[in-house]
C-alpha cells in the first residue's frame, strides 16, 4: 500500500513527522504568517 501511495506523489515519498514538525516550527516562528493553510502532503494536491 505504501509503495502505491509513494508512486502517486511528485516527490516519491510520504510526509514524515519531521516534515510536520518543520512546518509547525515555521508557522510559530514567523509572526507575519497568519490565516494560512499549510499542506504538508509531499505534493499530493499537485497530482
């Protein structure tokens, strides 16, 4: 199942917990960023 999901992603990999942590860290450190929906999906929405 994972191989099939990876094959459909433009990056060829699934998002990891580290990816999510980096996104949260980015949003918390940048006060000028607000009302943003940040998708951590390894390009799923592009496909």
